[in-house]
């Protein structure tokens, strides 16, 4: 298959540094004084302190997909306003160092992409050919990562209250699909509608929709307690 | 450590303080807001309080009623979390290439 066509069809053109077969090496100067360094520092902080990230990393380890920062995360320059991505072909989470400038944003992107990685790890997700699978993972990521919190939506000037979370999840899932696949908006909307109820209610590994750090901490507590929990049901 | 079913004494699925903290969290203004923002309704928190009382009750008197009430309540919670038809098939094993080093990756091998 023509490489350019493949890159465009699967959204790889948004991530120009992801050329198959190449492994980028950085100089010491690049390591210390650039967006790359800042990205690495924020990533480290996120995996150490975010209860969302800690829970996902534990769950992935339990599922046999232990995450190694150097192997499974990559800070890169990306096109446009995209913040990150999950590359199933290389089992890597891409963080867009040129578009993530705040720790809270990094925490959210790491959580979002870890949800994709978690889905990849625990299920046979056909990222490239099955749009329902792609839509499902995007719905889950938008739902569970805090992407659609009230404050984040207000910051985007999307003002809504009653059940607005669901509208936001639909909208963001749609956007994510349209960004990486060449299908019509109508087709994408239809697919999102088909899988929405199922995927919106799949809260693994959190066991709840974590709306706040408190929710995420409680979810993490439950996860750490799962052996006792299931043994005594 | 040997763990045959029935040999380990039963205890509540969660520590009693956890039920109470879940109840307090459920009733908080922030949580009510988030619930309304997500589902359009106010959450119902009474079950957490009942579970807490059953938990304490069991701790004091080790009664079967309290134990069964707790188990019933938690089973309903588990069922609620599983109340959907999955879109995909779950794996029996993790993906083969998860740990394969990067420079040895072959493109599009899956």
C-alpha cells in the first residue's frame, strides 16, 4: 500500500515524527532546553501523582501490559492542535510536546491515551478497520478522562448543565474519529450513536465515572481493594 | 499461602469506614452537581448509609442478616457496572507485541 495514503487514512499525518522503522535520537541540548524536556518532566509528574494515571497503570500491569515510560511514551511535535494519540502499531502513547503546556492538560492527555492503551491491552480492538471499536474507545476516553468536566467545557465556551456531560462525550468522540479517519460526519455520527449506550456505561477500570480527583482516588482505593472485594461478595 | 474457599473467614467487601466515606462523598454538593451534569438527576445515596450500618452491625454481632444484606447490595452494584453489551471481544492474553523493543518493530505486523 502507498505509504502516504496509509499515513493519511489512519491519521499518521498528524504525527509527522512517526515514520515506521525509524527511532529518533536526541542530543543532550535537545534533552535539556526544549519542549521535549518539559514534556518529559510533566509526564513524570503525571504518572507519579495523578490518581487517574496510577489506577490505569496498575490495571494495565495486572492485565500483562506493564507500561515503561521510555518504551511506551513518546514526546513529539505534532500538527495542528492535537494533544496526543495512541499508536497501536508500535504500542506507544504519543504526547504532543508542542501543544501541551500545562500540567493539568498533561494529566488529562495521559489519562485519555492510557484508556486507549488499556482497551488495546484487554480487548481485541481493531483500531484500523473497525470504526465501532474506535468510536467505543473514544467515547470511553472522553467519558472517563475528565475531558468533559464542567470546567473544561466552560473553558471551551460550551455552556450546558443538565446531562451536558453526555453531549460533550458524543461531540469529542466524533471529533476524534473525524480527525484520524476519512469518513463523513453523518457516518461517524451514526457509528457513535450505535455504540454510545454500551461504551458510555463501560467504566473499566474505574468502576465509576471519575468526575474529580476525589472520585479517582476512591476508584483507586477500590481497585487496590479488589481482591478482598470479590472474595467477599 | 493456601486459600481454599470457606477456610478464610468472611468479612465485609469494604472496610466500614469506606462505606461511610462513600456516603459522605455521594451526598456532597460537588457530587450532586456532577451527577446532575452527567445524568440529569440527583444521586441516591441512601444505600451507602445502609451498607455502613450493616457493616457496623456485622462487626458487633456477626449476624447473617447484616452479612446477606451487604452481599446483596454489593452484588447489585457489580451488576450495575456490567449492565451493557460489550462492543469488542475481551482478550485472554495481552497483545504479543506490547513489550517488543522499538527498533525491532516490523511495521503493520498485526
